[in-house]
C-alpha cells in the first residue's frame, strides 16, 4: 500500500509520469511483501520549494521523481531493494554525473534519510 506524508502529495500523485507511477507500484509491492511501510514524503515541487530545499535537479519539478521515507528500515533491506530495482529498471533510471543509471538514489542528502526514486530526464513533464 502506498501512503503519503501530506495530502497535497496524494493529490499530485497522478500528475507524475505514468512510467514512474508504474515503478512506484512495483516498489511499493516489494515493501509490502517484506512488511515495510512505503511512505511517499515528496512528489512534485515548485522552483521555490526546490530552492528552499537546496535541490540541484529538476526531477521533482518535471514530474519524474518522488522521495520515500527510509527511517526505521534496516539497511540490508534498503540496499537489496536499491540494487534490485536499479537493475530491473536500468533502462528507465536517471543518469548520474558518471553516466550510470540510477533509479533509486540512497545516500545522505536532503532533509533526512530517504530513497529518491527518479526516472530519466527524457520523460520530463513540463507543467
């Protein structure tokens, strides 16, 4: 089951790129099968929100990224999840500065520990 931290993100969910929604359903099911909570904490943002959060990417503004809370979830599960879905959707993930496909970014960044789940820039939706 997909849960949302904020009602506004729940309302914005279906404005995300359809491929991202498909991937999120797959990852949410993986969480459910492993009895973990799948909580989306951020979806689509404005340029002002991105600036306030110090974001350098347009992925949230262009409807191709979400953040998922990872607090309280064991590291082994998170790493296995990241590896599994980065491989499964390697054709779909955003490309990092080294040219590597990264569907799930999991490293210290932003406002707290979380998965940043992102699809490639070619799928950007300009609002």
